[in-house]
DNA sequence: CGGAGCCCCTGTAAGC
DNA sequence: TGCTTACAGGGGCTCC
């Protein structure tokens, strides 16, 4: 489940490999990952030079000498700089030195080309690691449940289900708490939790729950630090009560009913 | 505006 | 044992 720390890790692990490279050709095989005319899409990339690789939210944004290549990993997407194509490889970029493979069994990811800045990226909210506390607090003035808001990419860009649960637990805030009713102290706890957890997770190379790996095929280690995600029924690390799971915004939500208050 | 529900997809695991 | 079903969740969509 690539969220901000995983995508950041992928970007860091792929940047040196891609910097300055020329795309000789591209080939796509999925009507889901690359909707529309796949041959025409591939033609857009042929001959282009890669100028930079950045992350914005959960998007990988690759600036070309003309246009932009934007990749979203969805649930099971992987970018790999080595290895061979198999039945789940839906994108192959042949470079003037080496290659870039896009692997995605569930095909929830997307590979897109845009002339200018990608439209999907323009709609994203602020970066969680760049936003200041005052702006964060101002954006919390919404009637939505805090968990739903954290998952909303127009609120903040990059949090997903795992880190939303971990941040709320660290801040002692119940997933169903109404965002606008969080006082300044609790809002600041959440703000610090988001910064701390994302930073720590990036340092550990992200969370490898099932099959997430970086571009070199290496796993992350932050899953060892999860306090509530995937721990339903296990004792809370603070109070010992069993970690509970419920559905919020159609997502499995892990929390401690004792430690997290509305 | 907010939320429920459905959809895209496939590997894995649980249930019968 | 083997088949069927549920689940995992990022994001987009419609409807209320």
C-alpha cells in the first residue's frame, strides 16, 4: 500500500538511475493502468529526456524535456530498475542506459502523460511535511470525521489508510472525532504525530505489509513500528485493551477505544 | 458539504 | 481437499 513514505522511498531509490536518461521507447499492456490509446501514449515518451523525479502526495512526477510523466502506484504498483517483465508488468521503459519496469498485479495504478502540470496533481492538498501548523489548524475547520479527512487527498496529500490510523493513535484521537471540534492542543498533537510518523517511516524505507519494495527490490521496515494497523485483537501498547477495528469511510480502521478519545 | 455505496482489479485467506 | 466467498484498499464516481 504505497502511501507518502513508500512513494518517497521509491522516488529516492529511482532518482539517480533516471537522472539525465533518455527514454528510447515505451510499451504498455494494461487498459486499466494506461487507459486509452496505449501505442499513442508510448509515442509521447519515445525520445524524451528525463530532467527530474519528484514526489507530490502519492504521485511520482517525472519532468521530461517536453511534457510530464506521472505515475501513481495504486495499491500494488512497483517501479523497478532491474529484473524481467512478467505477466504483471504493464509498463516497460527502455532507457539509453538500463530500463524502468512498472509492475502492478491489481492494476489500480496509473501511468499518464501531460503537456503541462498534471491535472490530478494540481487538485492535491498541501504536503503534510511542508504545511505549517496554523494552516493545518485552519484546514481542520470541517464537519467531517477526522479519519475521512486524513484520507482525503485534497485535505492533505499523501496519507493513506495505514498512516492515518497510526497518526490518530499517536495523537490519541478517535477516528470518528469531528475535525472542527478538535481544540488547539489536540490539533497540534495530530500535526506533530503526522510529521513524526511520516519522517520516521521515510527513514525506515516505508512499510512492507505484503509486497511493497523500493526500486531496487528492497523492503521497508516501518511495519515493525505499527501500533494499531493490522493489530486487531492484540493488546494496545499503552493500555493493554484489545485493538479494535471498524469501518470508517469504507476503510478498515484500527484504533484503541480506551486511548483514543472523541 | 458529507457520507454511503459501488466500481475498477487480483492474490490471499478464510469459510463451508 | 477443493470450491466459493470475503477481504485488502487508492481513487473515482453517483446518489442522497
